[in-house]
């Protein structure tokens, strides 16, 4: 069986001082993808500082990401999670 190794990166920053910048998130996720032999097909950004409470209102990048996933453009969605990973933050 062939294991698909094509992914998208979804980036989101909720506030100016919360978590890492989307640029830092993207660097970390690309490094992790490289380590795992995963090719990045697309990057989706929601970096306007939209709070999580209004997330359902402003989901255009996430909606595009899910639509492209359903269309088979990639098989993995990589996200940065400030809770997961070494030292309490990193790619999830």
C-alpha cells in the first residue's frame, strides 16, 4: 500500500501576543514535514488576529483548506498547536 505524503499547512494566529507568529509556525511545520518526508502542496493562512470566538464567522482559509482536502489535493493537514510538542508547543 502506498502511503500518501502530501500535506497542507493551516496557519492561524488569534491575537498579537498569543502563541507564535504565522511565519514562525510555518517554519516549524515545514521543518517537521521535511523530517517526516511530507511534501507541502498548499499553505492556508488566517493571520488577521481573529479571535477564536468569532472563528465561525471568518473561516474562508479553513473552508478552502477543507474543500481542497475533500478534492484530494492533499491527504494531511498540518497545524501548529501551542499545547502539543516538546516544551509545550510545536507542530501537531
